């Protein structure tokens, strides 16, 4: 008989914990190696955890809803089916290593429990941060006023513990927090309009991902003054070239060739020409990024949106980009992306043309400063210039929409970038190979 612990795996450089969403197996079930055993959620992605061994799931050490640190045991697997019912460990030992124990709610000085409902906050907080806030009796208003140092301004464990320490020392942070809380809450109270609910209306609760999307979109509009520039591009050469090579590419590589990798190549080349669009804002500093990492917005079957990232996109050919785009899109829809594949983007594209839209005004993915929407390709009559005079011809045209952060990107740069992308598409070499 052999018993092994199923460990919460590492899910990215910045991921320190995960919340158990759902156990796909129950004690006594037979599992194969690499078979999915449970679903977990991090701040970045929901994913499945596979079994590291084949055998029988003997004991579950962390229940649904528990927050488990990376590297902690979450289950016991017996690799000898004949002894599957043997206890995994003494009860005391099991209790000692059981992760994600529920934390008792703090108690006010008058003896009544403090039931702060952090789910009502407009901001996203990790389960660990919320547990610390409950333990330290931190109100929702206080929590919302803490300045976060994490990705996209999120409050980290270090931030909240620092605040707790200052509060214990009697520092002047409390009056400051109270002031911030008032100024933060006031606009929300003034601008929020209660929805009218009538007989027959259906009320749908937002899922966790939709809440995160809503929060990030509102934050982005608050953080960045958005400006959008538009250009119409003649992509006739691109259309004819793709039609010419797509069947050979699919036979040779077993993958489809969409327009997206062609557009990504044009965007990457334009970013090389205008590197100050490949930046991020850090207070009063501008961080010029060395790598060009392109985020590609993908619509999920649930209706939500997710943005996997192609790292070092400038190092791939169109064929290589096609394979990566198809793989990321497929795994995104199957909920099999890794957390690291959703972070580190420096510029994003969104193909609104796939929904039949001719243009859009996309919202920037923070902390990036630019995002480009790709409209539908349409046949249009157009004037074609030639040495022998102008003629009217049917051409394939599309709109490119570039939204950029006007704090650091002026109209000249934002408009020049989208014009350069159009230039690369219009000058596309129709005789190139793939």
C-alpha cells in the first residue's frame, strides 16, 4: 500500500494561494494520472487540477470554498486499490495539516460579531485579504481606501498587514482612510441608479468572472482618459493571399489560418516603429517595455471575455502566430489556460469584426496604454489610382480603432500607430510564403 498527498500546484510566479471551487471526484473514486480532480480559482483564472498519481481518492483535506496556499496538501490518494479504505493519517495529524480552515469572524468590543460583507465592495479582493480584514475587524470602507501595490492596484497581503500595523501603532492613517472612503463612496452613491424590476423580469446574478470584468472595466475608464482614433484600411491583398494559402497551410500543419495572426504581425511591426506605445504608467514614471507581448481578446461560451497573452510576439512568423492563437483560443474556451498565460501583456487587440461589427471603441487593459479593435472586412467600391488614371473597383476594406491612454499617448502617436498598422496591411506582400 502507498499513500501520497495531492498538493496544490504552483500556478504562476505571483500566485500564492487558490480557492477550491468544486471537487470533480469524491472519496472512493478511482482516478487516473493526469485526470482532473478538482477546479480551483485564483485572482487570474479558473482552472482544473490534475492528479499526480493513479489510484483511489481516499480523503479530501480541503473542502469547497477553502483558500489553500500553494504547496499544501489538499487530498490523499491511495495507489493500491485494495487498501483504498485505509485511513490516510491519524485524525490529529490530518487536522494539523488541513489547509483553508474557516476563520471565525471577529467580535466587536460590545461582544457582537462583526459581519463585514466584503462582497458588496466594488473592488476585487483575494480570499486571503478578506480573511485578514475579517480577523482584524476592518470595515468595507477602510478596506476600499487602502492603496494597493499589487497588479492593477489590488490590495495584497503586504498592503493589508501594513495597514493593520499602522492602525495598531495609532498612526494617522485612520483619519486619512476615513477621508478617502468618503470621497470614494460619494460619487458611487450619486451616480448609481437603482434598476426598476417589474413582474416577469428575470434577475441574473453575475458570476465571479463577470464581476471581475465589470470592476476592471470601470477602473480602466477611471484611471485612463480614453481617446480613440480610426483608420480605414484596404486589405484586398491580405484577403487574396489568405485565400490562396489557407488550404495548403491546413493540409500541411493541421491548423486553420485566420486573419488574426496577420493583424498581429502588422500591429507588432507598428509597435517596433513607435515603441513609446509599448509602455506602462507607474505614478509619475513611464515604464518602457522591452518585450512585445500581445493580448488577444477571446469571447467565451458563457458570454464573458478573457485575454490570453502571446509573449514575444515579434519573434514568430505568421504560421507560428496562427498556431499560438488557435491554441490559446481553444484552451480559453475549454477553461484550460494557465495563470501565466493571462498576464504580462503590453498591448491588446480585439477582433470585433468576428461579430459582424465594423468598428468599436475598446477599453484599455490596465496597466497597458493601448488597445486596437479590428472591424469586419467588407467589400466596397473604391477609387483605385494608377499611372493611367483613376478607376472604381471593388476592394476589401476594414476599420481599425485604436483606443489609447491620453495621459502618456497624444493624438499624434496614437493616430500614427493605427495609420502605420493600416500601411503594413495595405502593403502586404501577396507573394510571400508561409
